[in-house]
C-alpha cells in the first residue's frame, strides 16, 4: 500500500513538473511584450471590476432590505391603513367603510387562531414639540406595551411603559435613538420632559437603533424608524392627537405576532377576509406579510444579480475577444519558433498547452488586478453615492472564475491553430 501511494505521488509530481517549463516560457513571452500584454489584460481587469462592484451594490441593497424585513418580524403580520389624501376621498370611503378601528383589532383577536401578541397603532406628526428638534420632526407612535416584543425593540436606557400606564393613559414617552439625539443631543434623556402639542410627557426610556429604508416597500411606508416617540396608545388617542382632523382613521395600524407553528400567509388571507367584510371591500388597508416579503426579496435579488452579472460580463466577453486577437497575432510572430519546436519533437498537445497557458495567464493576472479594482470601485461608489456596498466572497470567486474561464475558452482556438501548423512550412516562414 505504501509503495502504491508513493508511486501515485511520483506520477502527480511528474504531471505537474511537465507544466513548469511551459509556464516559464509563457511568462517570458508575455514579459517581452509588456505593453501589449497589459493592454490585452485591460478588458479582463475592467470586466472583473465591473462584476465585483455591480454585485457589491446588489449585496449592499439586499442586506439593508433583508435586515429591515427581518426586523419587521418573520412571524408578524402588519395591517396598514391607507390614509385618504383629501376630504372628498375620505367622504367617499366613509360611505362604505369606517376605516381601521379598535373594533377591527378586537374582531381579529377573537376570530384568528395562532395570535400570540397584538397591538393597534396610532401614528401622527406633532404640530409642535419642545425641546425644538435639531432636525426633522419626530413621529409619535401610540402603541401598547406588546409592541416592544412584536417589533423586537431593544431598550438601551430606562424602561418601556407597562399595561397599567397604557390603561391610565400615563403621560410618559420612550424615545427612539434618532429622536433622543434630535431632542437631547448632549444630555441624558431619562427623566427629562418633552412637550408634544400641549401635553408634557416624561421620558422613561430610550430604544436602540433600527434599520430604516428611504423608499416604500410592499405597503410599508418609508420612515426614519429611529426618529420616533413611543407613547401609550390610550395616551396618544386621548391626550395627544389633534382631534380637529377628521381625515384620520381611528387607528392606522395593527401589529400581530403569530405562534411558531402558524402559517403566516394563510393567516394573512383570513385577516384580509375579515377586514374586507367589515370594510365592504373599500380597499382602504393593506396586510403586510414580512415572511412573504423576505422570500420575494430573495427571488428578486437573484434575478438582479443575474442581470448585473450578464451586463458586466459583456466587458469580460470583449476582454476574451482581445485575448483571442492577441494570441492569433502572436502565432504569426512565432511561426518559426513553433516549427522548430515541432521539428525537435514537440507534439501538438505541447503547443496547445503552451498557448493555452499564456491565454490563461493573461486572464488570471487580469482577474487578480480586476478584483483589486473592484474593491476600489465599490468603496468609491459607497463614498460618492452614499450607498451601502458589500463585496462578498461569492462575487469575488464568481468574477475570478468567469475571468479564467473566458481566457481558457478564447485561448482554445488560437492554441489549436498553432498546433496544426505544418512544421516544414512553419520553419520556412519569414
């Protein structure tokens, strides 16, 4: 057994050793024509850089959206009211639908199986706020204490309000990380008071940062989810909201958390059916299923990646054509050399191997340099455009593998053509 293993290792060593002279000769030929070799590599360099940077944009966008959707909770359902844009639209809606109400929440809790936690939401932007915000006006979220668990909020300072405070509409508030920095940039917020409209609220807690998106996604409105003020739901309804506005639903959102064994998609259909019956198919709400969004986003991302790779691969294709062109030119220049090698005993496969190694070396080196350029382009895009870009190992491997494959494929024809030259005619070639 030991002898057989030693023999096998010896054969492998000889197999590798036969490539070393061809590799050395190929490097010599490429270095003798440095400028031409570099110009030939440019197509591969920019092609690989384009693939890496394109995929880094997609990966950055995907990570942000995925984090946002996962933050919504894959076991959650979210009912969002579609607010009317003007009084005429509201009047038409009210002929058939009362809008989203506390009664809707109670009916859903009573008739939908598998609900673990739930919380209505009352959202509004204050008309005035003290201390004066340093940036945008924070948005008030009136929710129940169950919202803390449903949304996976992390209290980093102080505490969240409890059921007793919600039942008594206690004048307390919990700030999002952005709202805290907005209202109390240089001081501790816990124990301070803020004045929302005409109501003073004591700050009892601060929650950690959340992922926010700059655009709407499948019914979830875009919003800075860090620049929020959380208050007890009853306090938001009875103490804070501007009651002069008649264009608002009683509540504008319902959050539902389902047990682990529940089917979120089928449960969402049940919720839609209940609300369509009570709203008489007015279409004034949407049911968001984060688990469904997550699956759809993954499908969309795969399509996006394939399109981006296809677009960026055009540069690699052009680079491959350049390799073929330069290899054909090299055959004309080295016809006598090929003839001499054939005359002294080189076989056709030796000639094929030599030219293939040269083509692969060009694409290999171009791929390595292109990966470096790709990292640089990704960082530049992130800095100039303000986008999140992530260079993944998969994108690097893919771009490099395609680069080497292009060199191999486009090097086959010139290598085969060189090997088929007649040795006698090749030696006589001037």
